[in-house]
C-alpha cells in the first residue's frame, strides 16, 4: 500500500503518524546509531559536565505552538540534552546507587514504547511477562507460589506499599474504609535505613515518628537487642508494634542487617517482616553474596530495584509479598469501568491494579525480561560479585594511602572514606574534592555523613566500573586534596 | 579504537557491554525497522487477539541461568510478545482511556533509555527538561510562576499526592511527623469520579469513607447544591472538610464538572480545590474544548496524564500544584546521602524528590518534550478536537440505529451505548457483544455500568481513530447483536 495509506495517514488527517514514514525511518536509524555509539564510546566522555548557562537558558522557551521537524528536535536533543545527562552510564559514576543500564535494556525499552502497553490490567502479554518475572523472583528468593509481585517506579514506592499491606494485615481490611482512627501503630528500622522507610509512614498517615529508628552496631547493622527492648517499651507504653523493616544494603555503607535474626524476632513478636532490598536483594543472584542475605527468604515482603544492581534501564522497582491474598486485600477495589470478563480483552483477572495503586503502568517488565534472558542469572551474579571485588580493591587502596581514611566497614560495594587534613575543616575539604571530581569529569562519587564526618561515598554499582576506574578516582582525590591544601 | 576496547569491553570482563558492537548494532537496526513497521502497518492487524495457550505456557519457563544471544531473545519477543499486546496503538482500540502513542514518542523513549537518567535529583539536563514542561503546563493552564509540577506514573499517583498536599495544608507540616491522630477530615467528589480519588484517601490513612460521593446531575456533572449541603452537614456533625476534587472528564462518560462553580465554592468554604484532569485537562490545548474547562485555572492542583489525550507513550502522569511551597512542604525531607551542594552533580536544589515520594524516576519528561516540540500545541489541540468530533459522529450513528440506544450524554470523546433487546438480559447480551468485538479483532471498546445498565463504552482517545473506525465498530455491534439474538 502507499505510504499515505499506512496507518490511515493522509494529508490533512489529524493522526500524528508521519505522512512520510521513510523520512521518519531515516531519522530513527540515525538516532539509533548515535545512541549505540554514545554507549559504546562512553569512556571517551566526561562522567558529567555542568550545564552551560546558554544551554540551560534554551529550556526557557515557551510552549511550542507550531510543528518542528523531528530531525530539528533531535538536533536540539543532541546539542543540548545528550551531553549533560546524569552520567550513570559511565564507569566513573560511583555516586548514589545507580545502575549503568545496558544497550539490551535500551532496545527492550524501545520495543516496549512501540507496543505502548498499559500494564494496569486486562488480558494481554505484558501481564504474562510481568507474571513470569514474579515467578523468577519467587524462585530466586525462595518465596512460596502464593507470593505476589509487582513492578513499581522504585523502592520508595515499594516500601510504602509494603507498609500499607502490613497495616491492613494488622488492622484488618476495614482500615481501608474507616481510616486509621488514631491506632498507635509503631514500626521499626535501623537508624541507617533509607529515608523512604520513614517517608512511607508519613505518606500512610502514621507519621514519621511512628517509625522507631534503632541504633546500629559498628558494622552498621541494626542492634537486635536494642530493637527487642524498644518493642517491649512501646508495648508497655500502649503502642501497637506492627512492622520491622530490615535493610539489605543500607544506603550509606551497604550494610546488611542480620535478616535471619530479624525474621526470628518478628516471628516471636508477631510482627510483619519487611526487607528493603533496594539494591542489595539482587545479591541473591551471586553465590558469594547470597549467604550474607540469609533470612531474606523468610520476609513477609521485599522491595528491590532492578535498575540498580540488575542494570535494567530506569525505572524498574519491584515489590514481592509472601501472602498474595493480603497483598490483594490492600489494593483491590471494584469499579464499574474495570469490569472483569471471562473472555476478551477484559479477562485475565486478577490484574496488576489489584496489587498496587497504579492503573496507568508502563511495560517495565519487558526491559527486565530482556536483561534476565540475555545475560542469565549466572552472568548477572558474577557482575554483581565483581562490583564488590572492585569495592574491596578501593578499600584496600584507601587503607594503603596515608592521606586517606576509611570511615565505615565495606560490606558489599560501597566505600566511605575521606581525605585527611592536618589542619582545617575536613568536611569542607572533602565536599570541595567531591565537587572537583564532578567538574573534572573523571569520577562522580557522592558524599554523605558517617558518624558526623563528611565522607566521600563511592558506590560501585555500574557493571562497567573496574579497578582501574576506582584507582583513577583515588588518584584524582589525592591530586585535588593536595591542590586544595597547598 | 578496537571494538573490544570501546566501553572497556574485553573478553572475560564482567561488563554487560557486548564484545561485538557491530553484531548488537545489526540486531538493533532490525528491531527498529520491525517496530516502525508494526506502527505503520497497525491497521493490517487485529486490534487484539487472545493469547494462545501454548504461547502463554512459554512464559512458565524458570529463571534463565545461562546467556542467550540477543537475536534469539528478540525472536521470542517477535513470536510470543509483539502479537499479543494491549492493542491501544490500533485505531480500533476504544476501550478505557488509553492514548495511541507515536513513533516520535517511541524514539524519544529509546533515547531516554540510552541516557538511563535517574530524574530523582541532582544537577543534570533531565531536570531542566522536566522544569521546562512544568513551565509549559503552567502557561497552558494559566497557573502562576510559583506553581510546581512533577512527572509521576499516572493520575492515580497524582491524585494521591494532591490529597497529601491538601492534607498538609489543612493540618500543618506537623502531620508528617505526628500522623493523622484521628482528625475527622472529609473530602468531596462526584459519585462519577474515578476510583483513584477515593483510593487516595485509603492510601493516606483517611479511609475511603472520608471521601463523600456527591450525586451527579443528568449531564453526569457533580450537583453543586448537594455538595454545598453535604459540606454544611459534615461541619455541623463535627467533621473537618478540607478538599474538593472536581473531575475534568469523568471516567465513565467524560463529563466535566462545573469547575468554575467548584472553584467559587472552595473559595467560599476555604477548601483545597483539586481537579482530576487525567485525560480531560489536556483539552486546554484545543480552543474548542478549553472553554468547557473554565475554572481549571483556579484549581489549587491538577492531575493529568500525557499518555492519554497527549498520546505520549506509557507512562507519563503529571501533577501541578499552584503553591509550590506547599507542595515542597509535603514531600521534602533531609537525608545525609542527599546532601545539596552549590556546584558539581549534587547542586541544583530543589530536586524533584522534594516534590514527590520517588527517588528513582525515569526520564518521562523526554518523550513528552519530543511530543510537544514535534507536533506543537496547535496540532495536538486539533487532534484532541478531532477525537471529540469522531465521538459525536458515533453518537449520531447510535441515535440513528433503531437497535441501539445511547446511555449517557456525550460531553467529549466517550460514548456509552448499548444494543437493545426485545426480550432477555440486555446486560448479558452487551457483555457478549463486547467480548465478540475483542475476539474479532475489529474493535476494542470497554464496558461499564450507567444507571445500573451495562453499557458498551467507546472512548475515542487514539489519534488514529476515524469516523470510519467507529462505523466499523457499530457495524460489528449490529452483526454480533443480530447473531446472538437469532
């Protein structure tokens, strides 16, 4: 058929399909070549570079009224957007806990966007792919067949949803209709837990204060005895403990709480045991790391992000709940426009929208499926173990360098250290060094505070990062440290 | 440089980059050609087809341990995934309120996945693009410069977040620490409002019962007098009204509440005025539809989805809040690992994570930016108006056909109708007809219940849908109706 007939396109029609598919195709192949080159050549570019003022100013343009040829829009992307991205594709990116992404995941995301599926519900293949990944996570974690799972944006959302499921389990489904009505629910997590664990209580109406922040030990693991005491004190004071969140990879240092001890404590105390495994839970893919996660399989729920250690392109968070019925009882709700049928597109109940708050859901499962299928569990596990080996290399280097000091033990793949100073403000010096590193384009660690001291925090999450990359970062820290203290 | 040196790739290295970039590139171009063909040739395929049992069974395979060549994984995608997608790319898809997506948005999503940016925070271009879209929405809606905005998955999340902002505005920021403590807050929405408006109160701990469902009139618009009465009754009974949600495009019929009257009522009563404009708010792009949305500009917050009328590929929800400070006061929280600096990658505060619960956030702004830039506001507005014209064509056809009856007025682009029956169960008949339509692959409307009667619900959201497509759907309804009543 003619070009104009394809997809019903013809001049004057309101369809947004192009009149000339071949021109679009030419633009598209150019974009694809460029994006593949940009991944392949990532080492030739700076990790990050500041956005020049004139580039930033270009985004002040008002709402476009008329049309612009795709090639011109793409040119603007190439000039003003592509060079100034986050940088986490680069092996020198060691800030925060970001995965590097892969070309495979990028291609899968392209295919997903082409299908444009809404994975909120109904009977289509997007949900089967997601269900397969639920089964894969069950298998990996040793969860029962009755466990349910769901893709979400990230662990902030997954931790919030887990708290809601625990709340419903504690108070019964009538809480959904009647609200909290002032029940003195209390939850527990390490003081080293991620902020989203506390945020979850805020969002849910319990308040941040309902989460008791328990002290951690020298290894940055939650103090189990202190936790047990606090629960007893709260019970004695009339509070109603309902949830303990263990961290499988704390945000600052990557410490893993003693999950087996927490599981036992939760059984003893009759509490919901949730694990925030935002990046650490996928350590189950590595035979070397999985033993450190003993107890994870006993959790009532686990939050994790495939876009961290799993290297799936952003965003791909995930929640798994041991008791799928409790999960569904927290989120499912009837609606006339969501009628379930036994055949046709409206079949296939239960739907993902029965397990979470989203009805509009992109096809996050596809990029995860491509990643797991293409690389396989063993290679992904080896890559994860390798990031920990690179972190140990960095730790050893830090301990060899007299000008540097380690600020926290290295459990997995995060190293917190800093440049010493003979006189002056070590916090200010190290903050400057981190900014110097960013601006140099050599490496991008983040900073945090460990025991009141500002730390340079290198999280080796990117599958491309090697020992040579962390050595380059340390060399630059020493150079900038010397320059700043001259 | 050699292929193996690019991106540090070399045999035996744990990096997930390919050893052979040219082989990956060849696969990638084949995928791109196929996905473009699949969009261009969408009319040659059924809207939807049931997943055959043997295909469904293939997704029962356990977690892959070893590697699989990308080309083989793609072959499995081509055989077992691509043919069984939701179908909303097709012009015959009229179910629920799904946009059709565009090839432009798909390409932008590919580029975004290549950059792999996390748009939760820091100083990179992803945030500048998002900020530009915030300004564009402000401009389109007539919101002040102090308004803030944020991409989210969809309006379910945006409506929840708006409720939280309204809650913080009503109770003060101490609610975040102390929780709800049993304040008898009440919110208001039409009985025709989307279920996520009620869900928001459940998630926030207020309970679904805190949302008073107000009657609607013959045009399916909220009864303002009844709303005013209910607020007075609640106040008299000791409740604390704090929020009214108006619907700009109800889910069942597409009715638009009298937003100007609601704005006035909220001013009179001192209540937060939120608009759920999941699909309707982008009607502001059309000079013909914008007048029906009068009052939207006076809202305290608006939720909307670019993936519906905006045709942006899934998912791309959005929240705008008039008072950016109140918005930030609801979500911002300090964390050592989110230290803000004045230079380097950790600069650029405030960050998106200060305006919502997500810290992991894909680059939804890019596909929206490409869509708005490429097509421009005028063409998008014309496309939106065209979907309403197609709906009016369908309405007229329904009214001409003696075997059909219209079940609700047509305000925008949704037509609820059904096949009459001389004897027998009309609900069952119409449910069968909808499933017949799905299985035929001709068209995919959804069903809902209007005034206790099962309706065939055709939502003309896809930019590709034409009058010929809705006529084909009606012809098929008549054919299946006759067959089933023979």
